[in-house]
C-alpha cells in the first residue's frame, strides 16, 4: 500500500492570505455592527438637531482630542512593530507592541476620568438630572455611552489581543518568516482606531 | 490539523472519521474535535434536540387553540409558548441547520478539501451555539418566565416586560455571533481551499448556495446583533435608545430588526435550495438545467433580499414613496426564486426519475415553497397587505416558506446524506410512508391558516371568535398527523443508525459530486490525494452511476 507515503507529504501549507481574508471579513462585520449604531445616531440627530447640538457642548473636547492623538499614535507603533518583525528585530517589535498596549491603557484611563466627570454632572443613564432634559439630549447621552462604551470594549479586546501576540513573539512563534498573526492583530487595532476617528467628530466636534 | 501519519487498521485501510482516534478519546474526542465532519454531527444532534423542543411547543400551541377560550394553558403561558416556539425554530433551528450540519460536513468534501479554512473557529461556533441555546432554555426554567414578546422582540414591550428577556436577547446575540463566524469560515473556505481544478463553475450548487448564504450572514447579522444589544443596554442601564418614554423611536427598532430578519429568511431558505439543486439531478439522472442561472440566482436573492425589509412594516405609516419602493423590490426578489423553481422542474422533464425519499421531499419543497412564495407576493402588494397584515395569513405564509421550504429541504438532506455520513441505510419503505404523513399533516395543519387569515383571524391571539373554530380544529388535527409523520421519519432515521443495513459503497445514489467519490463513511482526511476535478458536478450524459465507483477504485 502506497497510501502511507502520501500522508507524510500531506502537510498543510501555510496560507497567509487565508488568515488575512478571515480577519478582513470579521472587520467587515464589525464595521456593520458599528454601522447600526451610526445609523441610530444619524436618525436621531436628524430628528433632534437642536438638542444634539446643546448636549454636545457638554463634552470635554480636551480629553477627546488627547485620546484621538493617543490612539492615532498607537496605530503608528502597531505598524512599526510589524515592520520591525519583518526586518527580524524581535526586541524592537516587542517594544513597540508594549508601547501600543501602554497607549491603549492611557486611552482607557482618560476615558475613565472623562466619564467620572460626566457622572458627577449627573449626565448618566437613568439619573434624575438627565431624565429632566429634553428627549433629544437623553438620546444623545444614551448614544454617547453606548457607542463610546462599545468602542472601549473593543480597545480592551484589542489590548488583550496584542498582549497575546507579544507572548507569541517572545516565544518565537511570531517571527521574521511567520508574522501573519501579528499582522491580523494589527488590522484589528487599526479598526478600533478608525471607529474612534468617526466617533470623535460626531460627539465632540460637530455642534 | 496536519497530522504526519495516520494509523492504518489491520486491512491497511484508513479508519473512518467515526472511528478515528486523535489526541482525545471518547466524548472528548467529539466535543474537542476540530474535524469538520464531527462538528457537523455535533450540530446535527444539538439542532435536532432543539427541533424536538420547538415541535413540542408548536404542538401545545395547536392544542391550546382547539377551543375558542382557554384549553390547556393560561394566556401568559400561551404568549411564552409562541415566543419560544418562534425563537427556537428561527434562531436555533432553521437559521443554522443546513449550513452548520450539512455545510460543515460536505462543503469541504465537495470542494476537494480536507477541512474548512479555520477548523478551531468552527468548533468555537458550536460552543457559542450551545451557550445561546442553553440561555433560551434557561429563560424557560428560571423564575420570571420566558420571553413573551413574540420572536420579533418589538419595543417598547420588550424593554418593559418583566420576563427573562435578557436571557433570550443575549442568546440571540450569541447565536448571531456564531452565525457570522460560520459564514466567515465558509467564505474563506470557498475562496481559498478549493481543489486546484475546482473552478467556480465546477462547484456544486450546494456550495454556491452556501456562498450566497454566508455573505448574507456576514453582512446582515451584525445589525440585529447591535439592535438587540441596545435593547439589553436599555433594559439594564435605562439608556434611552428605542423606548419612546426616553425619546426613542420604536419604529427605528422595527426597521433595524427587519434589516436582519428579512434577509434571515434567505439565510434560512437558500441553503435548502442548494440541497434541492443537488437532489433533483441525482434522482432524475439528468444534468441540472440552467446551472449558471441557479448559481447566480442565489447571489441575486442575497442582493435583493437585503433591500426589502420594510415590507414587514407597511401598516406603520411610512411615506408612500418608501412603501412603493419596498413593494416593488419585494416583487423583484420573487424572480430569482422563480428561476430556480423553473430550472428544477425543467431538470425533471424527461429524466429517469427514481422516487426515493430525498426526491419526494424535494418535490414537496417545490410545491410548498411555491405556495409560500406566492402568498408572500400577495402580501407584498400594498393594498392587500393592509388588510392581511397581522392575521393568520402571514402565519400560514411563514410556515409554508420556512417549514415547507427549509424543513422539507432539511428532510431531503437527511435522507440524501445521512447514509453517507454514517454508512447505514434507513428503511426506504418506512421513509416513504413517513413522507406522506408529513406532507398531508403539513397541509392540513397550515393551509387553514390562509383561510383563517382571509376571514380576519388575528395572529398571536389566545382567544378567538367561535366562527373560526372549525378551521382551528382541522388545523389541530393536522398537527397530530404531522407529529406522527415526524416521529416516524426521525425514528426511522435514528433506528437506521443503530441497526440499519451497513453500506460501504461509495456512490449510494449515483451522484456526480465529489462527496460520492470518497469512502462511506468518509475517512478522517476525506481524500487520499487531492482529487482531480475533470467533470462538472452534474455531467450525467455518458456516465452510468456504477462506473464512477470503479473509476475511483
């Protein structure tokens, strides 16, 4: 029987395009998930122009801008970590991955400070102060907490993902010749960044 | 799962996937297996179990409606019954069933591959599925009562009702996630790991139907995910999104719900159409008529089906322009479905037909789905829909499409592929008898719905006027016939797995697609070598079924 010989050759060859394709499709579905929220935002903004404008003035643009800078820079460090591994410098790649995670943590800490301030003002779901405001403003804050909150969860997941990649890089599983995992994690991180780029003007800048 | 060598048994044969022993043994060898075939079987067992729960609830609903006033349960329990019946049947049974069971098992084999693109992700989808299903069952058992909103979860009631809504909503969210990941996996599989000679137009039509379905799954499921997530957020944190008392717009919920749930009808039906496209050429021994039209019509359904959602909302006071556009698109989406029906009947024409159980179910599919489809067109007409909306007419329509369509497609697939999956043949005579019980029971049960609806019987109603009783009694008797048929059918299949006639012949029915060239039941790696794909999937012209088996040997 010659079948035995066949199996020894039957190694599954690595297919990086397959992994990237899977991630792109997943990101596509993520975009549509947020797309649902953006749809709600545009419908309610259309219905309550004035209230949205008043409510958005309560946002702290300083924190928003800082977080935008932080997240954009973190996308840069993520890209740098991939370039580093491609060029074979593992230590540099690990350094940039850790910096990316650090940026993520800073982003979340800022968010925490910002939300605490809003909560002190009484702008939180179910509070008597908020419920006394006109419906458009209740909706604005409802959407703000939902959209930014869901984005925050994605930042946390992204950080976890990168931390896992750092472990794989230290172990040498992600290396100069096989870095598609890091690349797809990077794609996810850029998605988190892109969604923020739309959230920032919608909640902080347009008044 | 690239294993360097596989232990051969004493005859020098590879063990089948059922006997194959990997890292884990026994039960763990199943629930930790990333083999697409074993995952397909896991899905089969779990989905059929949920199907039994759904059928039981449906049976109880019919029993309750035997008399105009209360028969066996109170109104609250009745509301919970029809909600759970809908949730289980739609989200837990018919949406996943054909892709997750037969898609998982046969898609890689049909493409000449050893597994799906992401085997571990595939196993994850099953775990998500089980978590979702368990949450729904928990909502039934835990104090507070199961969801009572109907399977559509319309706000504001779904925000305010005191029942275990959160369980049900979370379950549907998780099931949606599972569905997206399955779709993503299949898309990547079809794009990346077909056998080298398996061109797009050499793919079996079942693979084409899964391709279209997977796109719908990936595109629309996130929308219902986020919508239901927002209802959960609204319930838990009192965030204003949909609840009108907080400024929200309940109609926005309806739009977003149907943006998913209408295309979901096509997630449900298109794979079943794929099954029918496999069964009909095999049992009429003819090349399928209009291969490319059937393939493209799946994509056309996926495209147009995503643009018709608001025809569920004609009675909500949308603008006339919107109503007109959605009505028109609803008529348009009927065209690709009709193309398929015409092609199937053209395939049967002058074929040498073998009236085995799979073909019987396929013919039932065509007949019942046509009724379901045409009654859908009736409701797509604006003026008629204003009269028929929220009556039993729509309940009849959904059951003819979903049960008459996907249900029959599922039964056809079970009778067509189960012998291949387990290497055992069921009793063909019992299968045919069971079919007639199912078919007659189905029509006696659901056809009166159209008449009731036309007479004005509102749906989801616990009480009804005495003049409707005759039809309700007929319908309930139909449910008994149907249940007898289902028990007979599933019992026959189950019995065959235990002591049915063993079969080892590869090509059981004389099919031309690749799954009939591998061993029965398939080996762990499906193929000894990546197969050469010379013929198209339905080339019956010169080949007698028997010769193919010899060619392979």
